[in-house]
C-alpha cells in the first residue's frame, strides 16, 4: 500500500475513525462526538470496517449506573496496514551497509540464505512440477507480489506483474537473488530470475535447466 494512498485514506472520515481507535477503544457516542457525525453514520462506518476485519467489538462500557451499556470498539491487527512503516527505508539502508562491507559473492549468498529461510514459513510444493510451481506462485503473492504461472507446452515460468521487493530492487538489484532462492525453495525446483528492474520492477523466474 503506497504512503500517498494511506495518507489520503487517513484524512477521510473512515480514516479519522481508525486513527481515533488506534489511540484507545471508543464507543459509538465517543466517535460521533469526536467526528461530528450522527450515531447512525458512525455505525455505518463501523459495520463496513467490521466486515473488512479492520475493527471489532471488544466489550461494553457503562457510563454511570443507568442506561443501556454501550459497545466499545477497537482495531484489529489488520488495521496496521494503513499506517506508514519504515521497513523499506530500513532494508535499503541495511543493504547499502552490507554492500559496502561484504564481498559480492558473500552478499549474494547471504541474500539466498535469507530467501531460503523465508520459504520455511510456507507450505512446500507437492506433486508434479506444475503443482509445485503453482505453490511458489501462491507464496510469492502472499509476500505482496502479483504473479502467475506461464505454461508453454512443457516449459514453465513465473511471470510477475509487480515485485514484493520493488522498494529496494532499483538501488539493490541483487535483492532479486533473495526472491529467486525463495521461489526455488518453496517449489523444490531450481529457478533462474530474469526480472525486469525498470522504474516499476516486475518479477520473472524461469525453471533452470
């Protein structure tokens, strides 16, 4: 999710509601007062955010000893996607430092080791080569990519329409070695990266002969 999109979202009514819940749990009345909205308008926003798994009820709150208890709401872990994270900046800086410290071969081996270790968190591909490569496509997409399996006769390749490492690849093209090792490990099939490292990077992996 781009920082520009996140910023625009967080200035919307629904984004402001999420920002309030990030500070503390709140009731419909709390949110209506803070946002200068009616209770019904707040409930409509909350219903949509609950449906999307961003907000959930977390109990009831009683103000005084009389009256109907009010439901309190809080954010789920999925809401963190809307807030800026410095991961790309940190990774870029770390790769820059490592590039200046390690020999090229050592740097490449480190990236491959990281990719192989990351693959342990995903189910390994089972069955024939096509099924294993489809499992690798699924794993790559879960990382934030957008890829599909190309089949031409008995030849397979993974075509990406985006890159989960797009924020660092332009400055550190060797980062593709990490993705190559990740795909190879999940698929149990050796692949060779032949990625497009243009302004908008695209992944592409061919099965190594």
